C-alpha cells in the first residue's frame, strides 16, 4: 500500500537459496524488515531471525529457505 510492499515465499521440503530482485520498486532508498528461517528452522519451526536493513531499488536480496520454511519481508520507502 502506498510506499510499503510485502513480499513472501515458501518452499517444500528442500532447502534452497533464493534471490529477490527489488527492481520493481521506484527509485529510492528503502528499509527492509526481513523475517527468515533460523539455522534450526527445519527442526524447530519457532526458529527464525529478524533483520532490518537499508536497500536500494537496484539491489537483490539473498534469502535461505530451510526445508518446510519461508520468509516474509516488509519493504518501506524512507
């Protein structure tokens, strides 16, 4: 909504690394709040990590999805 985007993804029972291309964003600086699988998420579903960082519209985010896991990101223009 407006200058806020929500992006998410899920995986099956295979661990994988994905890349999220931010080129869909308008030019500018963004704050990314990323919730992703923790290192033990395949054994303990409550294991997650929360990161907040800045990103530009021409960047790509790398996210590791554990088996049966996923991620959610809130991207807000600064």
